[in-house]
C-alpha cells in the first residue's frame, strides 16, 4: 500500500485541497489542515454536525493558502479575502448563517474533533469505491467528500486501512514514508456522511445501510472488538512530536 492522495481542509467543515506533499507541524497535524474554524458568539464551533447549511458553502484558496473566496451554491463569489485579516470573512459568513460568527486560527494544533487521535485520518481508494457500490447514483467524489479523510491509500483491498489499528488500548505504530504514525481506532462517524456534500440533503437510510454493509464486509482479520457499532470508517491517528517538520508525499509506502 502507498499514499495516493493528500487532502487538507484549511477551514474546518469547508472544501478541501488535494496536495502532492504536506509537512507535519509541531502540533502533529498536516500543515494548514483545519487550522481555521468558524465560531459563534458563544465560542461554539459552527460545523456540519450543527447545521446542514454549511454544505451550501463553497470556497477556493490561492496557492499559498493566504487568501480565500467564498460563495453559496449558485450565488456570486465573495471578494478575495485575506485569511490573516479574518474580520471581513466573519462578516460575510455571519450574513450567510444569519448570526454573528468569527473565523479563528490555530496554526500548530488546528481544530480537530478528537483531541487524543488528533492526526490525519486515513482511508483507501478501494474502500471508497466499495462504499460507492452501496449507494447507487452517488459518485466516488461524493463519497470521498462525505467522509473527508486526509490520506487516501492505493494498492490495497477494500478496508485495508483496518489493519492500521490494534486491540483496545493499543496504539499501533506504522510509517508512511519517513513519518511515524500511531493508529488509534476506526473513526466513529457523525451525521455528515449521510448528506449530499453539495447541498446538505440527506441520503435515505444512509446510516442504517452503511452499518449493515460495513458489518457484512468487515475483513475477517479486522479487530471486531473495536466496533461497538458499525458506523465507523477510516482510521484515527496521531503523529508523535519527533516527526515535526517531516513531509508526507504521494507515493510514500506503508511500513509496519
């Protein structure tokens, strides 16, 4: 197995960027991944778990991830905003959501959902292709955008990434190229994968069907003890501090 895609999401819950390589920060994340997040006036994050409206937002970053344009599906684009001057971005987003928000930045640790397994999430192209067959009419890119994994492996069978975590309480070490990882657990999913990533409309019985088929097609060698339920997909990881400054590159091989 080797690394086929690297995808970062500079603003948490918004569109991602595919990159040929990414540097590991001192906080154990990929540089520029989820380093911005939208917060309301009560300091609560505004994300897809909270509102399906966020799926209507599109964004486009410049090459250096210093500027961003935002727009609502089918609507006009915003001006080119400077990310280091977030006031105008917060004003534009507040008008979109209908309540005051701010765009906040944390460049080293970012804003992960899991503060223990805070590293990149890993899945495989084969797994995404298998899941796509479960939902006729849903494209591979839609499945990819629903699950929003950072690292996508190629060269393995469906659910090969289930070999990247161990028994309960175990952190499984492995390398992707020169970078050391610790595999934690299969990622527990939320409401977001059940929605069309372009408009937020729900896919009928998505969670129920996914759980039934995930259980059916779980590899025989996968550690079933890690599944208190089967709405789990992709692998949560962390990256030790020793890896700060190292780079992941597409084509890097998995080494156990």
